[in-house]
């Protein structure tokens, strides 16, 4: 997911996307613990997407307050 794609979304869409990624992150951790994880790079990708969404959501909320 690119930053430009995230910036184009509304705050509600960002919240939904964040919830979806957190569920995926949980499932990936569970798969890793049980030895069923196939795409190990996806863990890093999901973690970075979560950080990207949180950062842009914080920027948007700061811009709307200021």
C-alpha cells in the first residue's frame, strides 16, 4: 500500500483498513507460532502498513484541529 493511496482515504476508511490489518497481523502471528506461516515477508509488510496508516491518520487529525 502506498502513502498516496492512504492519503486519499477518509478517516473512516482508514479506521476500517487499520482494523483489517490488525486482524491480519494477529492471524499471521498465530500462523508463525504454529509453524504454518508461508509468506514471512507479509509480516513486515503488514506492520509497515499499520504504521503508515497511523501516521497519516495522526497528520489528518492534527491538520483538522489546527
